[in-house]
C-alpha cells in the first residue's frame, strides 16, 4: 500500500471511530436526561409517597351525590315543600342538581350558590350568615350566598362536597333538608 492509500484508510477509520464514539456519548446523555423524567412520570402515575409535589384528595362520586340530592328532595317532599337541591364538589363544580316539581325558578341558582358557599368555608350557610355582621363584605365574594340552606359534606373533617337547598319558606327548612342529604351518605 502506498502512503496515500494508508493516509486515506487511516482517516476513514478515525472518522468512523469518532462518529461511533460521538453517537454512543450522545445516546448515553439522552438516557441520563430521560431517567429523571421517567422517574417523575412513575411518581405521578403511582402517587409516589416520597414526592411532595402531589396530593391526594377525596371526591364524592356521582352516585353518592345523586343519592344525597334525592334524600334531600324526599325530605322536603315529605313536608310538602317545593325545592331544588344542588350538590357541588370540593372545587364548587356542580355534580348534580335536582329541581323538584313546582320549585321556583330562583331556587336553581340559589341552591348551587348555597352548596358552593358551604363547601368553600366548610360550614353550614346559616352559621356563615351570622358572620356577615362582623364581616359584611363576605357577601361580595362571587358565587356565594349567605342564607341558610347549605351544608358541607366532610371526609375525615375535610370538606369534599356541599349540598344546597333552596325554595322552602325559610333557610332553616332548606338547611334541614340539605342536612338530611348529607346524613344519607353515612347510611
């Protein structure tokens, strides 16, 4: 082999080895970068106990919300009251609303707002209505209604839902029916 052929062969071999080494290094770096991402994805998927970035919450099922709303509506119907019942989740999103026969048009929104208020403060709305004397601007918070008729649903002392009833002649009656709905979940 002449000198020129040896130089070209050597150069080609050096380029091939260099490319192979670069590819191996690049592949190793890519694997190293994806390893933490894969671990994070596993932690999210498995609810990783060691991961402080995630929380687990309890939610009321649609079936349970429907049973509670039906129990509240039946309690009102036994006393010949025409009401609407709303059940909202922990975030205030409506899960179910039942409008009883003959319930007034204002009762639909009022029931939802009472449920939202009860779950937001984890207290019956009759108790919260009493707080307006000390803090009258509470009533300015959007979506709230500080009238009797809303009660929170709790799991381990934390609010997981709210039940609101509207349409009876008094907030005390509305709240009695909302409590009947919440109590039905314990059965």
